C-alpha cells in the first residue's frame, strides 16, 4: 500500500507540474556512471537521462545499462538494465548551484547464471547540480530503490548534463 501511495503521488506531481512546465519548459540530457549497491551485490552502469523542466519542477526518463557485474561465491550476477520515470523538484541556491529531489518508479533486469528476471521499484532520492555555464553542468545524486520483492538498493550517480 505504501508503494502504491508513493507511486500515485509521483504521478500526480508530474501531472500537476506539466501545465506549469508547458509555459517555460527547457530540455536536458545527461550521461554518467552509476553504482548500484544492495549490500550483497555491487553493479556499475552507464546512466542516460532525458528530461523537461520549469524552474522548480520536471519529469525525467532514466535508463541505466550494466557494464560491471559482481561475483558472489563464484556466481556471476549482472544488472542488465534499468529504466525509470521520475517527478523531479529543483531548488535553486544560486545562479550556478541547485538542489534536486526526485521520486519515481523503475523496472530493473538482473541476470544470474544466464537466467534473467526483473523487479519493479519505487525510488526516491536527492542530489545537487552545478552549472559552469548556461548549457553545461555536473550532477551528483543518491537514489534509494525499494523493490517489490522486498529488497532495496542504494544508487549513486555522477553525470554530465547538457541543457538545450
């Protein structure tokens, strides 16, 4: 029930923000590296995001593609990919620096001994972004992933952001 409530809140926030964004929307894309850690496994992934935003609200699509698996007791475990949709809040602190909060849903596919399976999650996180000029920035964030299967994971991402 808690997960459904959080997901509904995220979707409602995105829908409420959409009309406000339509008046003064800007687009961005980012590419970076992500570490996914669930206390047992540690995965590395290339993270790609696209989003639209107003000054304070946005929506972003996040895709991660596994490039580094883990080995536990001699068993190879991989994260193949993850795709998520987020409602994002931006809090400008200065002309160059802003704080970020996000909440959303994702689906992640894992592979163990050649067998794949996926798991849905409710995700929420915080981050910060520093812009060195009008079109370029660097962003770091932390996202907590609460999986339907009962597990959870910590996601750390460092990205280059290009604003359009």
